[in-house]
């Protein structure tokens, strides 16, 4: 089946055989082969009554979004429901993996009459969990600063439940965590609250945003050290699998609802991302972040990703009558990968793909449905998308699948011959580097427009990374702009924060150095919390949340030497320096 209500990737997945999905990095994400069911994101209007009749699970989110589970055989019925406006499948998310406080002037705003520590503000961390026993996340009396901990990866045991309104994971309250902290043994503690941060990523992120530095005598304190915390550990139905956009959207929904229930402002940190999409803010995830940003008193900070130097993006302009050739190096033992080509729907382009042995695909046809091509020992699944209700772009999605074990290694060529040229611009993206073998890259990459999604959502604060030790740009940091086809480019990232060799709490105790935009983002999240404390809690500005916080942080940003143009696609408006606002 093919439906205009379904995104291109979902249409392709539904028109692919199960063995093709299994080989692919993206096509099987969201599908349960045992139950033959899909987890899907939907945008709807009015109500979900008809959806509930055909779906096995419905999790209603705010602002007419929902995450559902539905049998594959019923998706055609779903697409016919008038209240369902659009449907997307989940995408995988990837981590964006003592100087920071000083250069951001956090010490200064806490050592002066301002005395901003995050009191009365919630800091929300959506990540790999948290080491809740770490004293960096406790009050002086030993009680936890964590109001709620939702571990999406757990199945409820006796006495445990998922949060009200959600069907996955286990929710722990402050009272339950305090009971665990008072346990006599570690085994008893872990029996009472079973959630663990195996990777340590979430613990480090939480420590930068809101740790109090107790394990270091305050030396490695985070930004909003007296704030309270809400933690969502992202889960995945598949063991050892990656978290997905469906779980992220539920986590955001949960946090905003809790903040509204507690009547407390909240600063939300997201240090995950992916490269699938047009990078212009039009996916359901990006649109949901924008709409929920206008709900209650919140600020959402998202890392720009670590794709700046991975050579996973190529771009250029078509010229009538001239062939454009893009060369793509594929390393040995690459099991599968995908290539997205995004262009204006107005431009008409013939595409031919050539494998390293010189075998040609022939001219790819712009037609509805999935095309299957065999080139040597590699199978290509090709899907020509059409514009969607939220975007004028056209996607050409190509999945490279091995006929045996691996995709043919060597230099592939994507040849594009335009038949009609109007808007001229084209973009290509590979999956994030974490999903590929090192060296599977474009030979002539373009480092611009390498922000990961959802940092491309217009209403979030997009945070790049710089090296606070050398006051230089961290070249791995994702770069803007976002909108690349129509009108002026959107200003992204918004600002930069320390993201190289950041000292942060390690799971199990002690501190370690961390590098990546994952660890730059919580500096901005913590700064947002301090601003909201000054404005809302202390009564200086009751409207200091949302875009107003972004405006203040942009104004307070300090320009780093070496750049003539500000704002720019590397550092936005400059480094996060909160004291300049006061």
C-alpha cells in the first residue's frame, strides 16, 4: 500500500519484504516482527475515538499528537480515518557524545547578590538514566533531589507501575527513591528502585546541568545545583536497541505534564539526535517540540550533534545540461546503509547509480512505489517521495542492502542529470557516523547543515560545542543553517557552550572527562534554569521562559575571536555567558 498520509520512509517499509527490512538500518525501526505490529507517531484532529478502535495501544500526547501501536494489516484503515492527518514511523536516536562553569560565568552569578542556584526550577534530563544514589543529586540531609524518575526500559515488577497515561516502563517517585537511599545494602537499594544508568551518559549530562559537586567538595558542581530533577530514561522494546523518537516524544510529554502538575517552570535537556529528514523543522518530532514549547513555562535545549566533521553530508546546485557526480566511499564489512537525497519538488532530475566495479543502475524513474534494483552484489531499494502537508521538499530515499553479507566496498557514484532546473539546490545525508563503519563517507563533503534532528526545531535552543580550554570552536559540532531551500536560512545553532573535556559525575561515583555536544547542551539547560529562577521564582520577570529565555541567552553570548560574521553556522550568537545579562 501507498498513502499520502504516511511519510515516505513508512511507505517504503510497508512495501518492502521483511528480510529487506531486517537488513536495513532504518526500515525495521518501530516494527515488532513477532506481533506484526508497528509503533507509529500520528498527528490528529478532534479526537482519537476511531483510532482507539483499531489500535492495540494509544498514548495520547499534548496538542493532538499520539504514539500508537497497531497491526500492520490495519495501517491502511488508519490512513483512511479523517481525524488522522499524518503518520510517521519512529527513528533511532544516537548520543551526541572544570572549565565550563568559569567561562560561562556561572560562578559569578552564584557568588554575587544574584545568588542563582536553580531553586524552585525543575531540570529535566531525557537520556540514558541517572545514578540516583550519587550524592551530587542529593540534598544536604541525604534525600534525593529527583522528583520523578521514569525508566522506560523496565517492565513493572510487583508494586511497580508505569506513569498514568503511558503503557511502558516504571515510574519512581521522590518518596520511593528516598526509601531506596535509606536501605541498608546496595542490593536492597536496587530492589526498591531498579533503574540504573549503564552507560553513564545521562548521569554526566545531569551532573553538568544540575549536579551539586558534593563528591568533589563543590569543585565540579553543575550549573543549577539546587534545582529539582525529573529524569526520563529512554527505553526501547528491543534489548540492546537504540532509543527511538516515539519514546522521546512520550518523555517530553510526561515532563511538561509533570511540570504543569507541580506548577514549576522546567528546563529540558535533550542530548540525542539523528540525521534522517529534511533538516528544516517539518518532521512530526520537530513540529511537536515547537508546539509543546508553547505549553506551560518551559525551555527545551537540544545539542547540535557531532556530525560536523564526519563527512556525512553533501550539497550543491544543479546546472542545466551538466552532470553532477557525487562520490561515496563505502568501507569493508558495511552491512547496510541508507542515502537521502532532498531537493525542491520543482526540479526534475534523472539519477543513475554506479557501483565500484562500474555496474550501472540505469536511469531511476520518478514513479510511485518502491523500485528494486540489483547492482552487482548489492540490492537498492529506491523510493521517490512526494511533498507532504508540512513540506514542499522531495525526498529520494535509497537503501543499500547486501545480496549476501556486506554491501560492495569501494567508491560508489551517484550521477544526477537535471531535466528541469528552477530552485537548483540539492542535499544528501548519510546516517550518523555511529551507525556506520568509520570511513563510509562522501569524498567531497559539505560541513554546513550538519545539525542533527531535532536540534533543527525552530523553538528549541540549539547548542553547539566549543573548547573552553583554547576558546576555539569544536570542529565536530554540528553546523547550521537549517532551512536551505526557501527564504532566509534559520539561525541555528543559537549559541555554544563548553563541550571538550568537560568534568562531570561518572556512574558509580567519581568524575570523568566527557566530550561532545551532549555535554555542552546541559550548560545551556542549567543557564536557562537560572534565568527562570531570577525571573519567575524571584519575581523579576514572570514571563521569562520559552523564546524570551532564548533571546536573553543570545544577547548575553560572547563572541569568540576568529569569526567576522555573527551569528554564524558554527557558534550561533557566541558562547553562553549568563552574567552578561545582568
